[in-house]
C-alpha cells in the first residue's frame, strides 16, 4: 500500500515534470498539443475508490493548470476523464473480470486492450480540454481536428512510456 | 433520511464529479479573461432570453386588459372621427360664420304636417332627437324664417310656426338697423306685424326685414320679409305690416339651425337679469 503510494507519487511528479517541461513546449502548427500526463489517470489501480480517483484527477489537472497558466481548464478535463474511467473499464472488462490486485497495464492485459483503453480516455479528455479551451462551437470541426491530431500524438507518447515501463 | 443516505451513497461518484467539475469550471470562468467574458456574455444572453420569455408570458396574460384598453381607445377615436368627418348623409354640418363669429349647425328636414288656419299654428318635421334636433332650434324655409322647434320625440319634432300668436322674434330693418319685435296678428298667413319701431325712423314700403340674432335662436341676418304697409298708431311706434317671404301654405323643405353657443350666451345673460 505504502509502496504503491510512493510509486504513484513518483510517477505523478515525473509525469508532471515531463508534461510541463517537455510536452507543453511541443506545438506543431497550432493543431498538435500532446497531453501525456493523462497516463497517470490511466495507470491508477482498478480497486481505487471512485472518489479518490476523482480527487486525484482533479489534483493532477489543477497542478498542470498552475504550470500552464490556465486555471480550471485541465482540471475540468481530467475530472471528466476520471469520471468516465470506471465506465470505460466496465465496458472493456474481460470475460472473467480484472485480476485481483492488478493495475491496468499493457503487460497484464495486452497491447490491444491497452490501446483501446488509452484511446477512449485520451479522446474524452482531449475533447473536453480543447472544447473548453476554445469555449465556443464555431470552428467546431477545426477544434475536432485538433482533438484528433493531439490525441494521436498523446496516445503515441503514452504507448511509448508504457513500453518503457514494461521493459523495466 | 435513510433514503437520502442511500441516494448519496449510490450517487456519491456523480456528486463528487459534479462538485469537482463545478470548481474547475469556476476556476476556468474566473481565472481566464477570455472564458470569463464568454461566460458572462453567455449568462447575460441567457438571462435576457429568459426575461424575454417572462415578458412575453406576462404580455399574454395581460391581453385581456390590453384588449379592453384598445377597445376603449377605438371608441374614443371613432367618436373623434365622427366629430371630424363630414359625412354626406350627416344631418348637421358646421358653418363657421366669419361675419358674426357664431357657429351654427344646419340640418334639413321635411315638413310632414302643417297648419295655417289656427291662431296657434304648429308644423311637424320628420327629424327628431335621434337626428340631433333639439328644442329652441330655428327653422327656416329657403332663406326665410319659418318657426322654432318646441318639442322633439325620437324621430319627429314639432315646431311653433311663425303663424302663432305666441311667436315673438327680434327683427330689424336691414337698411337702417332699427330693430323691433315681430309677431303674427292671427289673420293672414302671408303677413306679420312688426312693432316697436320708433316713429322718427324712416320706413319705406319694400324695406327688407331680417333677424337680429338677439334671441340666440336665429342667426343674424335671416330674411323675414319686406315692408308692405306701415301706419302711425298711438304712442311713438309704427305698426308695420310685413309681407312674409316664407309661403307657409306650400312650405315643405325646411332647414333647422342650431346655435352651438346659445347656452353660453343665455347663461351669461342670465347673470345680469
């Protein structure tokens, strides 16, 4: 328990540093802004109570907001992502359920499962984030293009990180 | 209470989500200028929309009162139109008599009953109170004096003919302006008597006699007749016989003249009597 708290605390700090120092500076032609820190919400254990999940999502978003100078924007998106995570997990659950004490990882459940899982949550998160950012429905499809392209990059980076974790 | 707790336990997920999301949106709306403006504008337009709906509803609910007001206004406007427009079939039309600065209303009527052979003759015309005829209006035939309305029913009026012993009219000699009192002697339907003309006044046969307008019934200058004969009787006055211009035997179409300022004049005069 303590171990996992420490582990997730470390991941948390690393991800935020990664996001703030590296990914926030990636901007391809105004369409691509990868937000990789979402992986923190992805990796939290299955058994985590939903209230804690929501609080942690909120905290993640809030800290990113502080560093990006956009109060509330990332928090809203991460809270939404944290809210839908249990439902997505339920939809994606294998026939005999998730293994006791396991984390949602590529190692345990395979690449395809992890890709679907990541794709759905990142899509939800990015959709919320980008539409909150423009805060209007004019240029709806332009925003949607941004969502899709950024999701593509975010998912790519998340998969890379997950590969790296597996290799360790 | 227990069901409330159950509810909270069941939806705690959703409730926490909504609280956190609310905080995030609040931060979003207050912390960013752009979002703040958007939210404020959005809320304002939302509120404006709601107020418009409320206003619409209120207007709808007040339609009854509004209708009543409109109806009242219609009535007022219609009556003012009635006052303003001269309709072709209207009974009265205004004549601004610029010479004498009096305003008279005119109407035409038909004589439907007439007598000339009594001492107190009356004739009946086919218009009454409903057509605006009132007591004490003047009746003329062509351009000569015929009588005075003395009674009105709804659609008929009775006029006292000039050929009535009670009929008195203030008239004057047109050429010199001396005025006297006209009355009927009770004998001849074509002649009347003009009295109270002093003897020093020059009177000639054929002089025109017209009304003075002192009575407030007849307008000034309505023709009565011409002098046919005059004689000096005892006292200082002439007895002038007037040949009436109105032929009462064949009187048929008459004009009725109402003096709009009669009441004003009479009330003023009453103060000094």
